[in-house]
């Protein structure tokens, strides 16, 4: 019999990791199905996400939900409302703020990190500067709060924390220290990584060889 919830994912994907954390926080049992997104996408993935043909895809009771932001912010939080909310229930302003910052993360981080390991020379230097600026902006938003929404974990933490597994890779490739510029974000990430739902989902930062693999596969531009 088909499991109620299935997650089509890819081990190192920060977007997939968001979904794993959210499902874990909600206590939703699900079947994890690894997809070979780099070489040959399977029929189920192509059928479930014909528009983007990307993971993650959440399959729930036979229906597919695509895009990690949509999966976490809208679907998981609202389909399993009885468990810990990922967003404040009755506070439109707080919900709006959370969306604003998660959108900022989506718009900025993946692009900067990709340029960081794909490009060389001056372009790579620029990517390092851009990434540092983005993390400093997030750091000033976090301030002295333990989590982005204050004293409870939430949607923005989930949106950002998977990318912190890549910090070591960025530092090795870029030859710079993130902690030097953003000590609070690094401390926040350490706090978060101890949380079971996160620890189970995140890639071990030492697996940075994956980034070198991507570099060899896609090559520096
Ligand atoms: N905006 C989307 C990004 C998903 C994505 O890039 N998925 C990648 C793997 S992780 O980097 C993917 O599926 N790539 C396959 C491809 O691009 O063909 C989301 O938030 O879910």
C-alpha cells in the first residue's frame, strides 16, 4: 500500500532539508525517496513536478506539492495544524515578516553560493562579498534573539539553517571565514544544529567533497 506521505528529495539539497526538518518538527511520518537529480530523473519525479522537474516534492494522499517554501510555509504548517506551528497562527504581521525573510533567503543565498563555487577570480571574490553581505543582513535581523521569530523556532530558521552546512565548503573554496563577519549567525547555527529535527536532516559539514564534485561536474565558469 502506498505510504500516506512521501518526500522526493536529494541528500545534500538545502531545499529538501527544509522539508525534512518541517515534517520532523510536526511529527509526520513519511517515506524518504532519494532522487538522482544530477544524472537521470525518475518517472515519478517528472510526473509529480512536470513544471520545474526539481526536488523536493511532497506527495500526500496522492497529490504533489512542489517548491520547498510552499511545502513548508503553506502545506506542512496547514495540513498538520495540531502540531507545533511553524508560523504564528493569529499574527498576520509576524507571518508577513517571516515570509519576507524567507523570501530574502531564497532570493539571495543560493545564487551567491552557486557563484562562489562555480566562478573564479574576481567573479568569485564578488560572490564572497555578496554572500557575506547577505549573511550580515540576516545577522542584524537575528540580533540577540535565539531564533528569527524570537524565542521559538520557526519558518525562517528552517529556511536558513540548511545552508549553514555549506559554510565550511564556502570557506574552503573561498578561503575566508564566515564566523569573522557573522559570529551570531554561526552561533545561531550551532544552537540549531543540536535540535534533533535539524541534526537528522542536515548534511555533515565535513562532506564538503560534494561541492568539489559539483565543481568538477559543472566546472568553474
Ligand atoms: N526553488 C526550489 C529549488 C529546488 C532545487 O533547486 N532543487 C535542485 C536540487 S537542490 O539544489 C534540483 O532538483 N535540481 C535539478 C535540476 O535543476 O534539474 C525549491 O525551493 O524547492
